[in-house]
């Protein structure tokens, strides 16, 4: 299966689960990375006593039209990822969460938080 076919297969799998919304970014001539924007209906999770962390991210990045990027270790794009406490926590106060995924192995290579 070539890279483009693999990308399209991954897209269909995740669109049918109702978990992720897709847009593809091309780097170079081949689509090496697929970017998924998390849907609004991911189950939100609020962790007690985290107001200061949320305010820091909001003021330092989201309110000034900047983005905050994380590089996760060992994350694979699969349906169970929607249950991640980290993603559920961020979805509680971050308007736009995007995952960049390496299509060759379905590894999440970046989590991007932004205000729009």
C-alpha cells in the first residue's frame, strides 16, 4: 500500500468513528504527515487545582494568537486516543487541538494547541 492510500485509509477509519476531523498537509512531494483537528465532541475532563496552568497557557499562547506545541512519546493514532486524559484536559479550555501524524507508522509526532 503506498503512502497516499494509507493516508486515505486512516482518514476513513477516523472519520467513521466520529472522533477526528481531517486536513492533510503535504511536506515536499509526498504526504508524509497527516494533520487531524480534534472534534468538539471529545469528552472534556477538568483536573482539579489546575487553574494556574490553564491561565498560563491561555495568557501566554492562546490570547496572543500563538500556539503551543508538544512532542508526545509513544503515541499512536488509534481510536483509544480519544480517551487520553491529556487531550481531554486540553479540550476543556483550548479551542483548537491539532495532531500531526506520521503516515508511515501512525505515530503522533506533534500536538498543537492554538486559539483558533
